[in-house]
C-alpha cells in the first residue's frame, strides 16, 4: 500500500555490562571490567576456563567461570580454538551474557551507551503516511524507549512525548510503561504522519535511516 514504510532499528550496546563485586583491595563494591583474556587450566582430559576481569579502581583481578571441569572432547573445535586464542567475538558474547554474570556477581551495571543501527525496506526518503518501526534491543542495553526515539530522531524527549500524546506515535503491545519502559526484545511502533506537526514529520523523514 502506498505511503506505508517499514523500518528497523537495532540497539547495540557500545560497551558490555560490568559486574559489581566486593574488591578486597579497595574494601568496597566496585565495577569490574573485562580484560578480554581467557585463562585455561587443563587437568588430564578435563578443562576449566575463566574470563579475567579487573577492578576499575585498583586492577585487582577476578575470574569469571566460563567452563568448569568440562571434557575436552565435549567442546566443539570452534569453541576450543576461541578459548585458546581469547577470540574477541566469542569473548564479547560471554561479556554480554547477563545470565552468566548474575550467577557469579552481586549486581551487574548495564551498558551506559548504545548505538542505533537503522534500516528501511525499499527506497528512502519517499512520501509516507504511516511508518511501521520495529525497535530491537537486547536486555544488556537497558535503554528507555523515549530516549532511543529522541536520540534517533534528533528530538527532545518532551517532543517525543508530545508526538505520542497527539496520536502520532503508537506503541503496539506496550506491556506497561509506554515510552518510559526499558527496552528488551522487540517493540513495534506506528508513526502516523497526519498526527504530527510539519517539523516533527521533517525530523522523522530526515533521521529514520540517517545516524
């Protein structure tokens, strides 16, 4: 149907979450950051692996258990190579594994900043009446929907709220919280051109795909 546009925004954390743990050197709870290095210990046919973290204040190390007493034969060739070489992509996935972090930490500090990766189906810019926008975020980003929309469209959060109040931004299945909810998973939005001011429509058109 003419005038209907489908777009996708993927929210990706710029930095991984940081575990908060008691540092025995500092004598208080501190955020720890990953060194990106994996420590291995082989005992016969069994393997242990840890990801090395450091206190943000004093560099005291703490090791996050990744594999405990695992049979070497049970590991894939790819995983074994990643462990041996501290593969950055493999390490990054472990750094962002909230389930793993929460299991071994007092608390976890979410990533402070995130990037928006934008795409649209078909040619853009083009005349539009309705934009179906999907915003996809992992739980590790902890970004609020209103902040993401304001940043993405180059508007203030108040302007985004005004757009919603006027019926120009509709959140499908909001699940509570509306624009103030923290993103985790997929949120579907509809942006209705006729309910926006000329300036708001211009901002949406200019920044739907542009970073």
